[in-house]
C-alpha cells in the first residue's frame, strides 16, 4: 500500500525535493500529491510520473485544503511562511506529520502540546538557512563537547550568490532568491550579537559598513554583515556561556559598501509610498532623494551627495544599474522606495536562463580543550546545475525531502514542534546530504579570541 506525501506549493525551491521522492517512489512505495494554485507550472515529466498526481489547490479554500491533508500521511508546506499555520492546524486536527523549511513561528510553536499528545513530528527550519546551518553547527558543537571541550565562540554565515562562471557584473551579485528580502535586509531594528562577552548593536544605517571577511579555498574572498538577531539560537544550541555568538549574511567583497549607498540615500525605505510612482523614470526615482539644484545634473548631485568621484568603482556600479535612464519606467502604483529600487535591480540582477547560482556557508567554532583555546573553521560551497536545478533549490529541498522520508520510516520519532538540532535528525540527514555533494570542509586555525589583558572589549 502506498504511503502518501502531500507537497503544498511547487515553487522554485522544489525541483530537487520532487525529484528525490519520485526517484524513490517505487522502492519506498510513495505516492506524491502536489497541490499548487498554478499546477501548470509543475514540469511535465513530474506531472506525468505514475507515482505523482498534481492538482490545483487554493490554500484559502478550507474544503479543498482539509480534503487533501486528510488524505495524506505526511504534509510538506512549501508555501510562504504566513500560510503555514492553516496547514499546521489541519495537521493537528487530522493527526498528520508536518515538515516546513520556514522559520518556526509563534503561532505554530503554540501547537507543540497537541503535536506531542498525538505523537506528531512538526519539523520546521529544515532547509538551508535555517536548516543545514542548524544541523552542521550542532554536529560540530556536540563533537567538541563529546571530547570535553567548552564552547567559547560560534560564528555562522550563509550567502545565496551567483556562481563564478556566471559572475559578470560589477556587483558580483544576482538575485538567486526572493529579491524583496534582499532589498529589506537588516531593517526592523539593530543587529544584535555578543562578542567576547560584550553585547554589541549595529543600527541599520551602519550595518553595511561593519563587515567581517573570510576566504574559501578555490572561491576567493567574501564579506559578511550581521543578521538582525544573532542570539535567537543561543539557548537551542546550548551556547548560553559562549563569549562570542554572531550570525551573518555573506556577499562578495565590496557589495556591502556599495549597497550602503542605497541605504544612505533612503532608497531601501519601505515605510511610505510614492504617490506618482507608476510611470516614473529611473532617473526621476534617483532624483527623489537628492537636493534641488537649478543647474546641476542628477549625476552630479548624486556624486556630491555620496562623495564619490567619477573614476570610483562605486560610480561604475551605479551606472551599471541604469539609475539615470530617463526612458525606463516604474510600472507599480503607489510603490514604496524599496519596491521601486527592487524593480530597477531586477532589471540588472535577474539570473539568465543559463546562469548558475552558488550557496556558501561558513562556520567558526572556538573552544577550550585541556586548558588550550582552539578553533575550527568549516565551509560548504554548492554550485547549481541550471536554471531550475539551482544550488538554492538543492540545499533547501533535499533536507526537507530527506527529513520527510525519515519521519515516514520512523527513523525520526521525537514528537512535537521542533527544529533540527537533535542527533537523531541531523546525523542521518547530513550523512545523506554528503552523497549529493553537500558537505563541509574543516580546517584547524588559530583561535580568534582576544587577550583581555591587552585588548579592550
């Protein structure tokens, strides 16, 4: 008898996820149901697979949604995060396991008692970041503790970037995921972390000028800016006593300094709308943020405002984005500056059909063992195959798929609402991910902590 897996949402991140199940459909006796508002977007080779059925599903239609969930053994929600709660409540009602790649929300966390009472696994944050970051971190942290080491430092960075062979603009960047998240990155409060026992805060207007640098052998230099709250997982990771805890987003060197121009101009603001945005030229948009001058051009005003010379690489980066084009226009009514900037960037940073993306992840583990301070750095690089089988889809979708099958096969049994930090979860998943080329290289490096007798915190 077939075991029924329901996947709700068949967007960009599901290519490897769906392939994984269909390759194992016969041996594992799986029947895959894919529900999406636009089922025609599912590739024909998947739609026509004998172990797969694709149906149109409106997640807001209670009868449709409840019907497909009730008829499944386990549910994967690849919907936008705000819709997970509807699926989760149905899974409680009909006693179905649930897997998502999204951050664990307060609404779903409330369901923990009911999930445990019904023996249900509600696995969240089982994608890339969050997901592979949790599992790989816990593997290293627990191995250090198993040897008797005490954790002092943990830093973790992830970036969705363009692969070197497709890196052909001055920003060394293209959109490989949700452009809106890129434009709004860092907003909503100061970045918060702890460094050598001292709490640190970086306000948004300073965020992109406080970066950390790292090198990955064979791939060159990268930078990282701080995530909004690096302390979210301090308790979950058991790092309450760690002196340094920092999480950040990786980019190529120079990106953050250039992005800071948009921040200083106010172009990333999402708090108000521009009434006459529709039909506004890119040049007019740029001029919105500059002082009036009866004589100076938009270009000259911008260079004066940002204090950049005509031969500065920063100027070249702005020119590359067509910010001074008087013919290209914004097609959005009552758009915020952030929405208008996003449209302009999408023109220049969209992935071409034959472009490849790249995922990079970098961890730093500082610890004390036998009275000696030591450090291990570990990094992971994954290159996409093509336009549909991207590195992002691979690193998000495969952990979801592997976890789902492990739950179905009763290899992951701990019930409740959770993230993947237990050994029964991360050990088999990381092991299987290695067979797909998703693995970390580790290096022993000098401990980066400071001497409190000689350096101020």
